[in-house]
C-alpha cells in the first residue's frame, strides 16, 4: 500500500512544501529492476526504516 503511487497516510502529516507521493513507488520499481527487495518497518512516534537489498553482481 505505501508503495502505491500518490499514497499518503494522513493529510496532517503531509509535507507543507507538497510532494507528488511518488518516491516509494519509484524506489520500488528501481529495486525490482535490479532483482532486489525493499521493506519498510515503522514504529509510531519513533520512526520509519526503509531497507533496500540489491544483489552483488
């Protein structure tokens, strides 16, 4: 779901400067093209961690 284009969790948490909501969707597409994986874990009021694993060639 967070990898869907234009996904926003909560309007009150959106950046004031805008943003297209494409970042994670683009990241996922690039990672998939390189046969890698991308995972997200989040803890409320602590933070979000994004892990990207790419194979060594």
